[in-house]
C-alpha cells in the first residue's frame, strides 16, 4: 500500500518515546486531491475530502455470482409439472399443512412478475389479511430448494419469530431444510456452515443485523440468496428502523446478488422506499373477506365511506337494553356491541393503555348477559384449572373474567399466560380479548369484530397506519365466519379528528440515521470499517449514499457527504479511528495529539499536515471493533470498557450477585419502592453486602433512599440497576415469576422479560470482552452464566425450552407427560401429545413435533460436518 503524505502519519508511539511537545496551533485542511490533517488539539479542526478512482471491490462484481447461480439452478425436465418452479410436492404440503387449495389471483400475478423471475428486489403492499405471507413463503422455499442458497426472514417481534418457526417446521421436515432462530438470546453468529442442507434464519430486526455483520466479516454473505422483510414500514421507527436501514444498506453495498423482498400493509412514501431498496413495487387493495368500518358517537353508529362527501353515513342507533346502573357503568354501550357478536364469534377490543385493558375486561363482566358463563363452561373451567396447575398464582382479574370468556392481553403477562389465552381465543373458549395496539403487529388473533375503545394511543390520536393494522384483524379467512367489521368509539369532540383520519394517507417511513447527532450513520461507518467492507473515505461515501437518509436528505436539509466527513473527524478526536500503517500496532490506541513528529511545516504558521488520500486505508481502535462485535454504539462501548476496567480491580466471586450486576441492562424504566429496596437490601448476606459496597451501594445510601433523599442522575442509575439486579437474582435462584413480581411490586411480564434482556446483554458483553485481550478472564467467567440466563429453569427442562414454541409452563407439561427429551417428542404422534398434555391443540402438537425433528436434524448435520472434518484430517495425510 502506498501513501502520499506531505508530513508523517500519526503512528503509535513506541515504548520509551516521549510525546511531541510544542503548542503550535492545529488545523485539518483539505485539498482537491487529499485530506490534510493538522493535529495538536482539535479546537478548530476542519475536514475536507477528495475522490480518486479505487480498485473495484471483488464482492461487488456481479459476474462473480453468475457461475454460482448457473450451477445452483437445478434443471427442470421438460413437461414436468411444477408449483411456481417448486416440486409439485410443495403444492400438496400447502394443502395438507396450511389448508390452502388455491392461490388468489393477485398472488399468482405477483409470483409471475418479471422482478421475481429476474431476482430483482421487490416491495409488495396490500391490506392486512390479503395473504402476503404466503407469497413470501413460496419465494423462500424456491430459494432454498431451487437456488440452493440460505434465506434470512426478518420479523418484528420475538413472539412472531417463534410463531413463524413453528409454522415452517413441518415444511422443513418434509423438504429437508433447516430452520434456525435468531431472536433475543438465541442464535449463533456467524451461522454454522452446513454440509448440504440449506437454512432459513428467522430473525428479529436487531438480530438480523448481527447475522449480516457476522457473515460479512467471515466473507460468507453470498451464502444468503434471499432476504424477506415483514412489516417493512418499521424502517421508519427510531431504533429498530435504523437497524433495518443499516442491514439493507450493507446488503446492497456488498452486492452478493441477494434479492430483497419487503412486504407491508401500511406505508405512505412507497416511492422513497422503492428508490432506497432499488426495487419494483407491486401494490393492490385486495382483501378476501369484506371489512365494513364504522364509527360510534354517542348512541349513533355511522358507516365510514371515504368516497362519499359526507364521509360518515348514518347506519343505526344502538337500542340500549341496559338498566340505569349498567348505563352508568358503560355509557358507551361497549357491552352491547360485544353481545351482538359474542360468545359465538370473537371480538378484539383495542385499548389505549395496559391498565385500560384490565379495566375494560372487568367492566364487561358486570354488563354482559348472565348466560355468557354458560357458553363453553367446561372448556373455560379446564382453562382455569390448567393455568392454576402451572402458575402458582392467577391474576385476580383473569380469575374473574375467564368464566365469561373474556381476557386481557398485554406485555404485563408472562409469555406462558399469553400463550394459554391466545390458544383459548383461537379455539373459541374465549370470545373477547381486550388488548393494546401492539397485538395488531404481533401474533395472529383474528376476530369477527374489532372495537377501538378509544381513538387515542396513549395521548396521541391514532394514525391511519396504526388504525389499519388494528381493524385489519377483523374477518380474516378461515379464522372467522362471514364478513368482518370494525367500530371506533368517539367522543363528539373527536369526530372532526376522525374525519381527518379517514382522509389522511398512510404514515410515511422516515430515516432515523440523522437523529441523536447522526448516531445511526456513525454506527454504520464504524461497523463498515471494522468489518472491512468499506475502509476508505471514498467507499464510505459510496456506502452512505446508499442509505434511506441519502434519499430523504433534501427533506431533512442534510448534506450526507459533509456529515460523513464530520463523523470521521469525530472518530479521530475520540482516538477511535486512524490511518492504517504497516508499522502501526493493531493493539494500541493512537493519541493523535501526541504522535506527530515535530518536523515543522515550511509555512508561516508552522502548521503540520497529514495528507490522507481517498484510497488510504482507515482502521478503527480495538474498542471500536469490540463495539461492532457486541452490536453497541461507540459511546456505550467506551462506557462499558471503563466499567469493566474497574470491575477487574475488584470482582467479587463469592456468589453470582456481582456478575449479575455486570450483565444487568443499564437503562431500565422502573420505579423503585423505597421500603422494598431497604427490606431486600437487609436480606443480603454479609458477602453480598460487600459486593454492594464494591458497586457503590452502601447502608447509608439505602437509608437515604428509604427516607426519601434525592440523588443525582448518575447515582440513581446505579441504584436502579442494583434494584433490577436483585430482581434478576431472585429469578436466578429459580423463584416463581409471579412471586417475584408481587415481592417487588412490578408486573410479571416485566419480570420475565428481564431474564431475556440480561441474557442478551451478557452475550453482548462476552463478545465485547472476546475482542479485547485485556478482558480474557471476564469473557470466560461471564460466558458460563449466559446459558442459565437464557432459560432460568431446572437443568432437565433446558432441552425442552430450546423448542421455539415452548416456554417454562409448556416444558413442565411435556416433562410431566413423559416427553422428557427432544427424541421422545420427535418420535411421538400429535395424538400422543394431545392426550397427555392438557389444553394442547392438534395444531400445536404437530408444530412441536416438527420443531423437535428439525432440531435433531440440525444436530445430526452438525455432527456429520465435524465427522467429515475429522475424516479429511485422518485420511488425507
């Protein structure tokens, strides 16, 4: 590599050398063809950059992929019947597993698009329940079976990932591919290379970026042939949207001939997303089941007709049969709207808050007809008995509402409770679920009627996209009889806002790369250099030009080119980036202020300059590399690095408390109860009190909290983190989730999620430590606790907990029913599970058996791969 410098590059000082002296002023000056850096302090640093022709990245050469594609397309014999290019067997499996006899016209049209045939990027946007997922699944199977390349399927939530894994597992067993979960604490990065079988990686948005990063770093991104993105409009969210934008940008930049397919029901600026993704768009309004939309204001119900100038067409008046007491309790006639549909069909009621969900569920029990408890009474009794058997406590609200066929559903429930209630709603045991708006993009719970209890989500009036997601749950094919309808309950003052709502476009998806002082763009640049995919100024500019931010730059008044320059300058200031030099040690941090040689520049100001051409290779510090490996930003990495340095000076290993504190997520929105905090602190052993002192929690501080004393933000952050650590420790000791929730006065869903968050955080910290040799001991110690944090259960249940649709309660059921291993489950028939496991449907049984079989096939493939490696070593000597 050649460098053209007017003056020497900053290089790492050798041991025993003294830093440069002098107080000359510093300036970074940019010329037409170079980057000139004057560094002594950065008070008045300016950057300018130059462009030069650079050698083509071999990964960006499309011809390199042609041979691969030609070789991997199997020849189709003339006259052989196929199912959109797939073996005809797939059509039979669609009928057998999914109950699909034929495709809709739009699905056939979409699958025959030139963009599909030519493997171009595609966005298709249709209403909720139109059958978008089926098109994606056919494309996925085609990629796995015909193109013989892996697939990355990106979904919004962990629950949806698990649901999709269960749904695809039967296909995997029949067609011979693997299904791998990348959600929360699950998933190996980079994915294991397979001998013959191809894999579909089903991932959350955050995990998908980890998968892509690891494959780029390993030089294996071309193993993926297709990326499918569900709920593409989430690219407009601040945090997850930035992850998704980074993932798509990197795929485009590396250019390994990967097809990207995105699907959405709600996106207002499809033209901008299309330009960003370099995609073709297929749009339609097809909905297989008619949906009639209504508003209710006072006692009047209006049909919504946006094509009519009046908008709201009078439909009927609610003829109330309430007595005075019931009308006082339920002035909006919510119960009467429910009784028009339930108990024979399902109703979803979307509420503004979690507390409102519970209140509405309780309200309905006081106003519904007294015959409601008689409907499917044995099934509801069985549901309560099963919940009582496997939960030490049942929420008093659910104990009251389930006999009426009513339940609430929000993040305050543990996953097992949600699973029980979802299955009960799907099989008709429950007829009403009161839920928050997150259910609209979560698990599949369609209903005959959807009611919006309020047009507000929190304090904000609902947007068109959120509204369409919620009402789209009404009247889905095969899941509800007849047509569906939706009713939004309004106050008179909100009628004009509702009028505006139905005339408004879908929400637009806007980049968040520029928010928080361009943190997203900074992370993109840092990771690109670390992964080796873009290590020069020119390549970084090319990379940034491929972002959604670049498409929307004019709207945000952002000069992306200038921002890239600023980011590089800031990385220099932070000693996080420098110019790669042959004699520059990789394990040292450059102090740009003290590493310049003192040869003065022949100019009046005696300024010293460094010239960086656009072809000069850039490199980041080891802390920067560790931040990329851990999937955290540089600021968080530097804080973590400082904390771990302190931990090394006094790590307490008499028990797990100090280690649990280290992996406790830093930012937790939790309200501390001073009395509980004091009581729990007094229960600590002398060794644990010593640990608390090392952390900074003393008896005096605890008593100060008890007495209401106020502390600064930094101290309060430590107090909250230690409080959360005590909750995690209780779970670590296998205490019941419900008991821990009652003990600390927090909702049980939050308590359960803490273990997953702690496991994910521990995994990040382990990866961070593995990149830095100074933390080798911490990497070894912390890796030991990750596995237990993943499941937090007795050892015999851990194999069962690996199944995607199995949580702790279901694992206990399986174990008690005699299905103690994956092998026993895989050998079972669905009827065996249904007969021996209470409250299990045939559908759930088939999915569990298929998932166990897929996991065993994956283990077999791993062992066969290792065996082949040993054979190569032993016999090819």
